[in-house]
């Protein structure tokens, strides 16, 4: 595989693309609505059928509402957390060679060897590299020339 280097900024738009393209392939693709519903039912049952003070029942209902808000705004919350991080708006240097992929920014350096890659999922706008440990790394197709994309997909099929 040919060596290739590029750099990009971890901007809000790049992170939004990362979230949108990765979500359908993550373990949290479908929200777990049953959890806040169970909390709400338990809180309501404590309020209606218990002679104890209503603190716990009210707290369970409040937590269920908070969980529903979390589910509804999970994209915005995830983006906000990423933008509050040190790496937000920093330059990332990405290198690809025959050994694997290395990314560096002023705060972290990560490497993913091709031998550690379990599969590569192609999305509309990018690639998701899935490691044998289950970890995922998203890379936008806009970072690479077309021949290199084909090489990355070919390496993953070997």
C-alpha cells in the first residue's frame, strides 16, 4: 500500500458527519425506550401504592424524564461533549502506510494496525474501521483520493 498523509480539523461539521455516519453501525443505534418507561412505571407505582414519603417515586419519574430527554437530544449532547474536549478544532495529522493508520493531534496519538482491523464498513460519506476489540474509527472519504479508498477496502477484505 502506498504511503499517504493528510491533515484535517476536528471541526463541528466533521464530528457531526462522524456521528451521523457511525450511529447506524453502533451498538446504540436503536435507543432503549424500555428503560425510561420502566423507571416511570416504578415511580408511579411507588407514588400510588406506597405509604412511604414520595421522594423516591418522584425521583424515579424525574430520572425517566431526564433519560427521555437524553435519548431525544443524544446527537446534540454528543457533539457538545466533543466540542468541549481539548481536541476540538485541533489539527489532526493522518498517515496511512502498509502497517496501518496513525492519527496525531496536539493531545493524542492513535495507531491502528491493519492486522488489528476486523472489517471496514463503507458508508455514504466515509469508512468505519472496526478493530478486533470492537472499537470503531470513522474516516471521511473526503480525506482520501479514490485509488487509496479502493486500497483500504481491498486490505480489509484480505
